C-alpha cells in the first residue's frame, strides 16, 4: 500500500500554526507533496526539514515569500531532481521530483513522485501569459519522462494545477468561463494531457461525477468555504499503469491548514 497526499500550504509556517505536523503524524502518508511553501532554506532549517519522521526535499523560489514546493517522504529516494530545466520557471521554485528506482521491483522498476505548483494567471494578463508558457513547457516534459533513459517510467504529478478541468470541478462554472483557472485554453490543455498524452486524473478515475465533495480550494472572500463555493484545483495526474492501482481517494476538510484541502489517494503499490 502506498499513501500519497498533495496539499498547497499557502505558507508552511502558517500551516504549521494550524496543526499541519500533528495531522501528518496522524494520517501517516508515505509521501506528502506540498506546494506554495512561501519559505527559503533558512526558514526550513532547524524547523521543517522533517515532519512526523518524513524527510523533506525542496525547490525554493529565488523571490522571498513566494512559491516553493517540497516532498516529505518516509522512504529513501534513489535520486532527487530539483527544477525541470526551465530558464524561466525554475527560478520560481515550482518542480521537485523524487525517484524511487528499484531494479528488483517486479511491477515497474522506475517510479517518480513529483510535486509541482502551476502558475496562477488571476493577477492579470502578464501572469496569464506566463501560465500559458508554463503549460507549453510542462506537457513535453511529462511526455519525455514517460520514456526516461529509453525505458518506461511510471510517475504521478501531485500539485496545485490552478485549472478546473470540467464544469463539475467548480461551483460557479457559468460565471467563470472568462476567468483564469477555467479558460477554454487551459481546459483544452488538460483535455489533451489526459487524452493524447494518455495521463490519468486519478481522483476522477475513482469519482467521475462528484461535484461539491471534489472541491479542494475556496476563496477567502464571501464565506466561500462555509457555502462550499469551491474549485477543484489540486490533482494527482499519473501514468496509466500507476493510476490504475489507485483504489481510494479522500479530501480532508475537517481541519483547515490553508485555503486548500489535502488530497490523499491510496495506491496498491510498494516502493
């Protein structure tokens, strides 16, 4: 059994004051992928290198208090990849990949777990254009990863993708058709990733029609959380064989660590 969680922290220091470490200790995921650390290495040192016995690996943004991703794991990775080779976006701390390559593993010797934070375009046209550039870079990166070093690699990308793919993925879909996160071009990118690129939206594989219970993000305005006016922005996107081993998914809403909720999926897989 392999238990994998993804959570946008909206600041690791803030999430810690709201019980993050205690919840991780109780839920005990094998790996937890986190996004939007809003911290630098000096902020992590002596305080957040480990959570509940899981060691952290990070990609920090150059800009202080901005972005940043990490993966906490109870298992020793065979390799750590920080950044994905982007001249523009690696400075923003958006990608970290842990490889758990085990030559003797029968089902698949190569496996990667990725924590990724996709840009938001909600602040204006400039950042929306950057988001489109990021999407254009990410799809070929994922396609190439499938055949890393000429042999098949299974992987799962966890993260705040900042796109609601379908109408059932947000409450007010009619009023958001022209807003970042639900633009036709963004949704088409997701459709292509899950279609021609043959990736699997693991939550939707398990819950193809769920609406309100699928939301993972709520605005801090207008009592959005209390009224469940939410969006499904957090995903686990996997290669088909790995995604097929998923058998349960849960979105933890009983306790709030940030404006996002943790998405946890259990896989019939052993590292």
